[in-house]
C-alpha cells in the first residue's frame, strides 16, 4: 500500500491553541507499527487539556504533563498499514488493532517490577510531541507499545469502548467485589457504565448506581444495576441505611470526578469498608481524615489505567458478555473536531463522543 506523504491531524500547541493541519505521515522504524485510524474517542482528559487544566499545562503547584506540539487522542483503533523491521510475524497488514494508553519505558523501577502501567515517565498517547495520538489519519505505535488485535466482527462503536472499558475493568478488579458485597458506584458516564457491566459479571449482593442524570440512571439499570438513585433528589443515606441495617455499603467506587462524591463515599461506607478512587477530579477535595482512620478504618485504593485488561475486555465485547449499546452517542469527522469537543463537554445527551478521520 502506498502511503500519502502528508496526513491531516489535529495539533495542540498550547492551552486552547489547537489546529487542524497537514503534517508528514509517520514512517515506522524498528519494531514500530503504523495504523490508519478508524476512530478515536474523546476522553474527559482531552477536553480538560484543551481548556488548560493545571494537571496538563502546569499551575496550582503542578509541573504540567503536556509537551506540545502533539496530536491528542489515546482511545483509538485502526488498521495496520505498514510495519517496521523486527515486528512480530503474527502482525500482518490489514490487521485491526488497539494499543494501551501508556507506552512503558521498560527501564524504570515500576517497569522492572512488572507494574508497567505505573511507569515513571508515564508516556500516554496524545500529550507529548514524541508520542502523538489518534486524532489524525495515521498513528504510529512505538516499539514498546502494548498492542492487541481486534476481531473484524466488532463494529466501530463497540470497538471504541475497548480502551475505556478496560479502565473500568481494572477499577472493578481493584474493588475485589464479590457475591456478598453491597456496592455503591457513583457516576454512570461512559466509564461508570463500563463498571456496571464488569460488576454484573462479579454478581455482587446488590449494585447501587448514583448519578444526577435520569437518562444515565436508566442506562445503568439496563446494563445491570439493581437500584439507581439520584443524590440530588433521593435520600441516598436513608435508603442505604435501610438496606444495610444501618451499617453502610461494603464498597464505594467514585467515578464522577466531582469533589462532593468523595465525602459522600466516606459517609456511605461501613466500618472497614473499601473506597476506590477512579476519577480525575475537577478540583481538589477536602475531607476529615479521622473518618478514614479513627472512625471507620477504611481501605482507600486508587485505580490507574488498565493493566492486563485489554484481552479480556476485547473478548467480552466480541461475545456481548458486557453491554455496550448506546454508549457511543456521537461520531464526527476530523474537520468537525471543534464541534466534537464542544458536544463532549456540554451536550447532556452525550456519553462517548468520537472522531473518525
């Protein structure tokens, strides 16, 4: 296949300074793979980076993670169109692939210990000038990338959920939820809905999903939640106290990104309960830490990325073992990227918004 010398790509130069440009089409080197992008989801992190969140550009005591110019997008899928020398012989032109968000260095302490997802340099597609993402016609997978084949039978809208639902699975794995647990999941966005599906496979005693949007609660019910509540309208504390004889839930998963959900979880958990923090917060959250220690002796766990989750999630989606219908709500062309970002941020009917170059 003859590749074009140039390709269309969204290029980020700084806070709010994003441009659709023509740039050289990357050429794969040793052990590298070039994909023709089929589609790329817009993550909440992409939107926050566009608007200049301190986590990405620095400020509020943070050094800043982004290194422009770069092409955003880590939730991409695509077709292999070229390979460099040394690529595994099992990978062929025409294969459909997905790549984990992080490209581990292989050298740091965490990589040497086998915990590659905690890699100290923490290079994720779509935030560094040397690791461009999928909001372009082509994307280069480096030699250290962790790549997986996607069955041709999986439709685009389902395949787009492999990356986010892999993150959802890791969070649920961290929760260690089992058949005798009462689990409260706060947040029924794309990732929360992925957690509903993964939790359903663990069959907890009761799965309670919280969200302030009725349409998302309806989807959570369809995806397998036993009970849904709106914290803005329902007496969540009272309902949970009645269900648990006043003790509280066993597990609380925070997937809203809203600081108020942290205190909510600490209040709803029973003594010796388990709190799993998943979200990237919109702002800092302040709590009384004595509630974690002296009052309840809680386990507090974080969840980062999706280690060892992609193969299982690909299989789940291929077999329809977890629900996916209706999660990808909007598809836009690369030329419509501004509208796509706007919808992802402001449209209350939107869940997963994606770009098809």
